[in-house]
C-alpha cells in the first residue's frame, strides 16, 4: 500500500525501527547512489577513493565499516557497509555525504562570500596572503596590515570590494575551492578575526548571515 512502511518478517518491526534498534536495515541516505557526470572520474585504490573533475582532484579515506562500488557505465558510486555495528551504521550516511560533496566540489566548486562592515575597514591580497585592517589600532604585521591570513593550497580568494564605505557598502571577499571543508574552514577563520558586533554591525559576517542587532543604552539627562 502506498505510504505504508516496510515490515521485516523475522522481527515484525518496521524498517525504520530496525535501523534505530540496530537491525540490518540499510541507511536511507547511505544506500542512495551518488551520480557523477561524464566529466568526473571516480577511482578506488584500497580504502581510498579519488574523485577527479574540472575543478580539481579530491581523495577520501573511507570511514570504518564502509566500502564503495563504482558503476562507471551507469556513472554512479554506491556506499555499502561491511557490518551492522553502531559506528558502521553512522559512517554509512557520512561516507555517502562526503562523496556527494566531492562530486559537487570537482564539478561546480564551493563558494563562501564574506562581508566586512566598518568605516575604514579594508582588505587586499598580497601574493598568497589575505591582508586585513579591521579596526585594531596599534596592531601591525610586516606588511603593515593588522592581520595576514595565509591562503591554503586549493583555496582561491578574490577581493571583490577592497574597502567598506559607510554602513551599506561593505568590503567583500569571495572564498572558492573544490574542497567544501577547506573553503568553510578558511572563511570561518577570517570571520573569527572580528565577528560582527550587535550594536552597529561592524565586523566580518557571511553574506547570508543575519546579525541580531541590539539597541544601545539610552543617554538620559539628569
């Protein structure tokens, strides 16, 4: 019947309950094949999976209790687990999610845009270093900037707007790469230098981040 859950004949439990109780039901996410386009090559060597595409090459050491099957003709890779241990069940969906991110990364790449608000705040690229001036007076590095952030291999940084102007025109930095984790980590490290404060909103935030504003203390005459 449409919409009804599958029931295991041996236990009488629904498939979803089998998974929660340590049964042999497959993970819904983990067992879903990951499709990859003709421009991507997936290869397996031992417990290492390599994914190569137009944006680069990524490698993954498979989590414990998981293996992969690559169907080159059907252009799909499927993750399966070797046993029903609790950690293996957890790793099943994890491995599938990591492989899906790798395919997306080498095909389209990942992006994270940062906005810097604050009059006089600015940023620039100096070779493989991102230099930032974000309001910490008296702090200087060898380049004269207040902060220097080395750009890691595999990550591309573009300064789209070098300086903040007023409250409505922030400086803009675009972080790109095929490795989702590396892009996210570098963007997070830059943001952590001066998170946006809640009163005037000055600082560094993600493009899609909403900063909860607070009202300043009112000055009363007396």
